[in-house]
C-alpha cells in the first residue's frame, strides 16, 4: 500500500500535536492525582490535628472534671462507713441512697454531675477502706475489692495525676468507655482513695460524624492497641480490633504511626491517611473515596481530552492545507517528469514554482535545466543522425561506384591477362621462327644453291616474321595501354578508398559524440530517478546503437585499410608489369628492326650471293643473338602473363571485399534509420 506525502504530512502533524498533548495530559493527570492525594493528606492531617486538639480539649475538660470531683469537700469526707463488698459472696445490689450517711450524700453529688454531663458513663469512688460508690447503680460482683484493680493502683502510684486508661467495651450497651481516674486525698493531703469518671465515646462518634472530609470522606478513631473507638461510617465495627476486620491494609495500621494507602471496603476503593495523636497515641484514619479524588483529575482529563480533539481537528485542517500547499508543486514536478519520461519535452513548470526560493523551487529549476539539457542533447543527436543518414546515403552511392569500378578493373585485368597469354604464344612462335631461320642460315652456308632457294624461302619467312613482329608490337602496345589504364583505375580506387576512410572517420566521430551524448543522457536520467527510467532505456539504446555504429565503422575502416593495401600492391604490380611491357616492347621493336634488316639483306641476297658465304657466319651469329633475344622476350612474356593472372586474382578479392563492405555499410545504414526512428519519438 503506497502512502502519499500528503498522508505522511497529516500523520506527522497529528503526531507532533497529539504526542505532546498526550504526554502533557498524562503528566498533568498523574500530577493532578498526586497533587490531589497530597492535598488530601495535607488537608486531612490539618483537619485531624484540629480534631485531635478538640478531643484533647474534651479529655482535658474531663480530667478537669475529675480533679473537680476529687477536690469536692464532700468526697474528702469519705470514711470507712461507705459500704464494702469484699465480704459479699454473691451479687449484691448497689443501693447508696438507701445506705444513707456520707455515702448517700456523695451519690447525690454524683447525680447532680451526671445531670450536667450527659456523656458520663460511670462516676465512682473507691476508698482505701475498700468502700465503693458508683453511678449508675448496677449489681456489684461477689467479693468485689476495688483496691485490686489497675484503675485503682495506677493513680495511687501516680499521685496528683489524672490517669486515662485504654478504652474498653462496656457490655451493658456494647459501647466504648474510657476511664479517667485520680487519687482522692483528705483534707490533710493523705491518700483517701481513688475517684473515677468514665466517658462513653458515643458522643465522640457523634463528634466525628459531624466532621466531613470532602464529600464522601469520614474519620475513624483507633486506640493504641488497634481497637476501633469510633467509626461513623460503619458503627458496627466499633470496639473491634483492626486485625479482626480482615482488611490487610487496616491491620497494618497498628504497626505504623503515619502512612497513606489505598484500601477497598464494601467494594469501594478509598484513599486513607493515618494521623497519630502525640498525647493519647490514638490513630485518626481519614478516608475518602478514590473516585472523589479522581473526579477533579478526571474533569481536567476530560477538558484536556476535549482540547486534544480540538487541537487534533485543527492539526488535521492545518496539515491538509499545508500538505496541499506542499504537495501541489511536487505533483506538478511529478507530472512534468512523467511527461519527460514519455518523451515529451515541450511542457514547462509553472513560473511561480520556478520562482520559489526553497528546496522545491531548486528542484523545479533543476528539472527545468535538465529538460533544456536533454532537449539540446536530443537536437544534437537528431543532427548527428541526419548527418549519419546523409553520409550513409553518400557512402552507399560511392560504394556502388567503387563496386562498378572494381568490376571494370577486374574485367580489364582479366583482358590484360588474356593479352599476355596471346603475347606469350606470339613470342614463342617468334622463337621457333628464329630457330628455323638459324637453321636456314646454316644451310645457306653449306650450299649456295640451296641458299638461293633458302633465301627465297627465308624472304617469305622473314616477311611472315616481320608481320608477327609487327603484330607482337601492336599487342605489346595494347598491353601497355591496358596496364597504364589499370594503373590509373587502381590509383583512382586508392584515392576513393582514402575518401571512404575520411567518411568513416566522420562516422566514427559521430558515433563517439552520440555515445557521449547518450552517456550524458543516462546520467541525467539517473538523476531523475524513477521517472527518468524510460529515458534511461532510450539513452542506453542510443548508446548501444552508437557503439554498434562505431564498431561497424571500425570494421569498414579495417576493410578499407585492407583494400588500400591490396590497391597499393596492385599498383606496384601494375607498375612492374608496365615496366616489363615497356621492356618487352623495346625488345620487340628491336626485333622488328632486325627483321627489317634481315628482309633487306635477303632482298639483296640475290645480287650479293657471292657474299653470302662470307656473311653467312655473321648471319648465323646474328640469328643466334636474335634467337636469344626472342627467348628472353618469351620469358618476359611468361612473367607478364603470371603477374596479370595474379593481378586478376587480386582484383577479384578486392571486388569481394568491396561487396562485403557494401553489406556492412547497409547494416550501418539500417542502424542509422533505427536510431532516427527512436529519436523521432521525442517531442522537443
């Protein structure tokens, strides 16, 4: 699946906006939760400290009441008349009013105190004599001696102090009660007993119930031993130890003086904070529902989420606008490159795109420069192709002329060879005639009678010999003319071969320039990337055609070089043949002149028959010399015939080479037409 730049820009904008918002939102949400928890801990600690102060004041007032009761003159008058229960083996009704005396008066004082202090659970007096007075008047247990109780012993050991005992459960109404006791002294300051005031903590529960921590929070009071003293949310837990609640987090509070923790009670998650009173050692546990703490953070999170959605929408709109502005020129560049890839170089990029000062403008300018460069390259290639095509046509015409000329040269050389054979036969006939003439001269020397007849025959034969010599002279002159014409034709072939070499050099230069232009086009196509691949293929084909053209031109140059070498050899051979023909012609001319002299001598022989014997030997010697010359002429004729045959064979080879060169150049011409067809696909 292809992802466009526009989609990537939108995704990038969203990531840039949403990731920081998400991180900041998470950080703010976590910080808010931590801050709210910290605020809860701090505020609940402050509030609990105030509650602790209030409760301490409350217990201070109770202790003051205890001291007030202990300072009552009536209680100081207590004596041994107060009823004791140490010797009562069974439960005994407590009847201080009926007992009368000081006991009844003290009980009346207790009643007045209770009326003014409704939270009083018990008020009592134990004397050193074992007497005991209590409100309310419950039955007294058997053999009850108050002096053995801790609440009696402790204040007796700490005179002048009000001792507050640990809370305990009063089974009468299952309420938590706290005892406050102090030593009772008589008027002389001597220990008289212990007076105590027990307070029911139901009032404390009511006090804690009025304390609000947030909207859902409440405060729980726990004694030093872990006993729940007041729990306004769940009163049924009062008097239970934290360890018995089956809540591990609460059970661990007994071991800690202060901490904050999360706890789940009745399927509701709470945040709890523990505060331990310095005076009483009691623990105040502040509870608040976790949902209430998270509500504000959730509200802020909702606001942040709404803002995130808003910013995301704004980011989408901004990214769409920006990406459109960013991708529009890129799409124009892509369309331009695609048009170039199709071979159409007539299009132009928008002017405002080319005038941009950023990277996109630089890219557009580079594309435009590349397009202009490739247009120039294609124009140069077209010119080169046209030149190559024209040169190919010219070379084809000249090749046809060269083939015709070579055919003519070959025919002429074959005729020269045939004439040389005829010359050889004539020369051989002349040699035989000279041999016969020599025999005749010898016979003349032998007999004069035969000389006359022989001279007549010799005259006839000399006439025939003269005709043969004249014919040989004509043949030699014809051979000389043919050889000179052949030399001229071969030299003309050499000059045309040089012209072909110059044309081949031009073709090689064009092929090299085409190859260089194709290489530059391939480099520009590589810079264009994917969109320049089609042009790269065309450039590669152009380069291959240029290389093939160069290779064909080199092959043609090699063939022309071979033709020039063969032509040079032919010219040299023809020069040699021409020289031999000149020599043979000179010899034949000399022979003709000799035959003329012989003919004259034979014609004068009749008149000078007497001188025949004297000159017969001279004639014999002359005839031998003539025979030797004729033999030499025959040898020269044989050499001329052999050279003519070799030249004829060379001309045939040259003709075959020229035909092969014509085939190769036809292939080059086809490649030029193919290159011209491929270049015509481009629009410039």
